[in-house]
C-alpha cells in the first residue's frame, strides 16, 4: 500500500516540477521566475525526501537539508541583486 502511495506522490511532484519549469520559462516578470525557481527547490527537496523514504535510508535527508540551505541563500542573493544591483556592498 505504501509503495503505491509513494509512486502517486512521485508523479504529483513530477507534474508540479514541470509546471514550475513552465512558469520559470514563460513567467511574465522576473519576480515570478524567482518564485518559480524557489518553488522548484522546495519540490526537489520533497522529491529527495520521498526517495529516501522509499529506499529506507536517512542519507537523503541530509542531502535535502543541504539543498534547502543553498536554495534559501540563492533566493536571498538573487532578490538582493534585483533590488540593489549588487550583492555585496
């Protein structure tokens, strides 16, 4: 039963990643594209955690944590670049 649910959730996250990619490519403005990229990070984290659950190992949770930290820092850096034109003052 759990294997079927994991497969369904894999498919749902895959569809959400495709929709985020569409918003990233076609987004009408730059903030929409930044938000789509940030949402792709979150979906990737969910995908990695789900894969770790299906494999039964905790190694993937550490990888998801690293991607979460990098995603947060990169989103802040891109937003600061858009607001000020530079990252480091």
